[in-house]
C-alpha cells in the first residue's frame, strides 16, 4: 500500500491543476496490484482549515473519500479542526517544524487534543490539563455540537463515508476533469450501477457548470446526494446537465455530490411549525376560557 499526500502544494491560483496532477501521477505510477492510500492531513503538516480555509474542509473530504483506494483520516479532520496557533513557547513539546524547514512554525499546532465536546479540556481527558492545550474554539467546534447540525462537517463526512460502501466507489472507474482554474470534477462509475460525480468550486465566484459539455454519455438530469452547507443544494435537489432547465450554479468554495440514481428530497423540519401551531391552539383555548368566565 502506497501513501499519497494530496495537499503538498502551496495555496495559490493553481490548486485545481495541482490536485489533478497529483491524483493522475500517483495512480499512473502505482505498481501492479498496489492500492492507493490517500492522505490530506497528518501530524507533520498544516491542517486543511488552517492552510486553505474552513470552507474547503467538505470539499477535500468529498474528493478524498470519493477516490479509489484506502482513505486515511487524521483525527479531527471529520469536524474541520484548526491548528492551535495559541500555544506559548514553553508549551511546545516538539521542536520539529510543520512541513519541514520551509515552514517556521512548530508541528504541535496540529497535534492538539481531539475536541469531543464543550466540557473542560474538550472531553479529551479528566486530568487538570492535557498534554497540549486544547484549541480555544473547542466550545463551539466539537463532535457533540456538530452531531446536532445536519449540515456540519461531521455529518458531511459521515454521509461521504457511507457512500464508500457502494459498489460504484469500491469497484468503479475514475475520471477527473480539470476544466477551469476553479472547477474540478471527479466521476466514479461502474457498469449497471449508479454513477457519482463530485463537483468542487475552488474559486471566488459562483460558477455555472454545464456538465454535458464536459462529461460524455451523461443523463440530462441528476440528483444531489450531498452538498456542503454553503452550496445552496440539499439532498434530493435536481440539477440539469444541459444549458436549459436548472444547470448547476455552484457557489465559491463549495461542493456538491451528484448521482443519476433517484434521491428522495429532504423535507424541511416541521418542529418549529408544529411548536407554533401548538402555541396558537393553547392561546386560543385560554382566550375562550377567559371570555367564557367574563360573560358567564
């Protein structure tokens, strides 16, 4: 098994080209019968959210989990943990630098404890203090909080992980499309099974993507399996692959995962409306009761 680190390049305008080159070269150079091993974060390099921004976390999650082979997840990637930049010099336990001598910052920044909940030490330990200080944002960025948010990084990661159990992602072919400096597309397909298409926008503007201009033999209509919180797409939404209808309008720094398999649309939660309805009925009852007492 051979490891490929997908984010060894600097943050610049060539991010799409860099990702495409790394993926293609790695797969082309694999020995016969070898299995690719994909890595985005580890203890020696900056975390994704700190290097490329918090919005890119689900984008890289979708790309990495959709690739053929073995996924390696560094703890905290599931929720988008950030480097802890607040360590004081005397708190540093490792003098080695993150990413080697090119980066003049200690790698302890990305080694701080996992943020499980909003309790003391983020639920990592019951001791008075942990081996490294917890990132101060643990009170809002933690597993328990994100479990309750349907559009969180945690739930995005969970749904992409479930997708890896499909025959298409386990045994399907891979095609990649580097069409602009902003848009990168990854397609997984398998004969007699559904296909999945990951579309990412690394740019700074909303992009209209006509998928039929890029991908051959594609259906006129696809369904959204999953979209990042900022994509404006929810599970089950329909997307046209042609210029007519409702082509994909992808917001900057967002990602959607499409499929040609029918996906049941998600219904908006009716808890709030149910609450409002119950409150209205209760108020009406009180009013009737008071009026009855007044006139009788």
